C-alpha cells in the first residue's frame, strides 16, 4: 500500500489571454511510508506546483493522484482538507509564524482543528514538540525575539505537532545559513524517523538533497530519477 501515488500526472494552467501552459508533464512518483525523497530543480521548473499536488492543495489536470490508494478526485473538498490537516505537514522557506503569538501558541494552533484528546491536550503536546526541537526554554517567546533558525524550529514543531504521515518541505533551509540549515534538516529527519513519516524535500541545494534516499530531478515539468553519485559530486563541489 502506498501513501501517495502520481501516475502520468499533468498540470496545465491557462493564463488570461495566453496559450495554455503545461507546468507538469507525465509525472510518475510513488511515496511509501518512511520514504526519504528529494526533488531538485531550478527556479520555474514546477517544484512548487508539484508540491501543491503532493499536499492535496491542488488537483492534476490529467492523470491519477491517490492518497492511501484512494483517488484524491473521489474525496470531497472537506475530506481533502481533513486529510491534509491531520496527515500532511508542510515546512516552507518562509516560517509564516503568527506575530504577536508566543512560540507555544503558534505550535498549538493546528491542534485547534484536531479532535478529542489532541484538542484538549494541545498546550501539553505543543510544549512537548517544542522540547523536541530544542526550544523548551523559549516557549513564551514571540517570533520576533527568535533567530531565523529558532523561528524555523518553531515552524517545524507546528508542522509536526499533529504527527503527519507525510512531511513536505519546500526549500526548508532557503532562508538559513549553511550550518543552521543542516541542523534544521537533521531535526526534520529525526522527527520523521521517530514517527515513521515519509519526507519529501524540494530544494535546489545538492547537499540537502543528498541526505535523502531517493533522488529526483525536475526539469521543465518532467520528473526523472537522478543519479545519486552525480548528486554527491555536485554537493562535494559546492561544500
Ligand atoms: N497559476 C499559474 N498561472 C500561470 N503560470 C504559472 C502558474 N503557476 C505556476 N506558473 C508558472 O509555471 C512555472 C513553474 O512554477 P513553479 O511550480 O512555481 O516553479 P518552481 O517552484 O520550480 O520555481 C513558472 O514558470 C511559473 O511562472
Ligand atoms: Mg517554488
């Protein structure tokens, strides 16, 4: 049983007064529980468009997209929102923390939409998650009092507090320096390993990509498996 599957997926948009633009073309990808996948592509290659499909934020124009072996097309909009909220965690380059709310309040936020125990225990769960990302002593801090690396840790805690089975990271280290970036990636890896979640990382940084087990390249909307030796050489050359 696979967690997520794309078969011959195409995404086309029709911008106003312009011809149709095919952003993704014939994409095949299978994500199994516990997978570590990296997708590398230059700016404009379709990475964010692909991530939106993987995150059930968008639907293919043609082809098959399944979650838990069920076509996403067959979910109602509300069911898709529920699956996304409970089972998918997003980490973006921008931390998107709510200003004027403490780290603890930011991390507890997604649990307002959870049911039962998770809802009632949200403060406790958020506090545990902040401990796990090494911010146990900054729970009452406002985002603007935290460094970039700390803000990304809060954002990671918030993404992972509901225990998603799929973690989608779009340039997660893009706004961080090299060392902070690599410790943030290690943290995401550790949480994914502890919870058994699958992790898909989209990046243009070969060193970040090399941490994954399966490597893909996206070039003008076409996804191909990348050679990991090639990737290792590219990351050597940069570091
Ligand atoms: N809704 C849209 N309408 C028109 N063009 C779009 C739309 N979404 C994305 N594009 C174009 O498709 C290409 C791929 O976009 P995107 O997935 O954001 O790439 P990446 O994340 O790899 O930089 C870009 O050229 C972008 O301008
Ligand atoms: Mg993008």
